[in-house]
């Protein structure tokens, strides 16, 4: 076993004034040899396990269709979230189906990001419709998300997640994963119960059918190329102008799934 020593403590020899001994300095007891070691072996094994599981999924399935970002970071014991870099912890990687749904969940956040523009939030046009349909939606974990906007946003993201997951492992298994999630519980129940109604809404606003990463990214690259010739170029997130409050949503960690 390899240990990375964080630090070693040697309690110093302290002295006190003891009046009964004529002011002679008497050393206190020490804790010689006390040390704290940092063992990263388990974290590394967990990180490697998640990495190999994701590699196996990518070999078995052509996930590239739904990979709107191709940079993935694995942080064992950490949060799972989509932005600014898709980051996977190990909490939602107990098996391949769960990891697949988690990975695609975070990719769906990126899908919505690429589907919009600096001037247009793709969810904003029907956000109020979701509120009217579900006025009593829980806005806290574990049934909702971490806040009001995140809850209604995840009525979209979670629907897209289940739809994308079903493309690879079938609807029965995709639904089975959604039904046992420990967070977003009301959101998943609502998505599965009102599947067709929500699909009609999302189709009407151009979110469904889910566009492939190849097509969407290629389309988004065209304005960027024209920008080189002086035309207006699509800007990245860091360059975007402040949006109206409703569309100023920050993609959050899955499920409070660590944070959101």
C-alpha cells in the first residue's frame, strides 16, 4: 500500500513553571511519533472503476450521438455536474445502467446549452407552461431539485435523459433506473406519468426529436466561421450578455445529485 504523508506531528516539549520546585521548568508529556497519513489508493481505484465502466459503455454503444461535450472529469467522492466541465463522481456509478443514465443526464444539460443562443434560452418559451401545469411542484430535494427554476428545468432534462438512455438499453431498463433514483423523485415520477404530454410540448418547441451532437455542433460552428469574416459570431458562455432572470440558469449538479 502506498501512503502519501500529509504531515507528521511531533508535539513540542512544552514547559511550565512549577512553584513547588523553585520555578524549575518541567517538560509536559509528549505524543512522540503521532502522524496523519493520506491514503489515496481507494479513491484512485474508484476513479479507475468509473473510467473503465464509461469506456466499456462507449465501446458497447455509440454514445457520440449524445456527446455534446467530449471532455469528462472523474472525481471519486465528489459531485456530479455538467458545467463548466462534465464531472462524474462515483455515487451514481453503482452499475452500468445507472452510470449511463447519469452520463446522459449531464450531456442533456449540454444539449440545451448548445441548442440555445446568447439571445435565446430554449426552455424560456414554455417555462411558464410548465409552471401552469405543475403549480405545486416541490422545489427542494429529494423530490424536486434545489430550487424553483432547477425543478422546472429538470422536467426537461430528465425527460431527455430517459429518452436518450432508452436508445441504448431499451425503455424498460431506462424507466427502471429512473424509478429508483434517490433524488428528483417527483420529477422522475411526473416525467414518466406524463410522458406523451411532455413530449408533445417539447416537440412543439423544437427540443425533440433530440438532435445529434454531430449535427448540432456542426450547425453552431457555421456562425463561428462566418464570424471570422466579420459577421456576428456565436459566443461562449463566458462571453454571453446577462440574460433575463428566468433564463439566467446555471446547470446544476445532478440530484443535488450532489448539488442541484
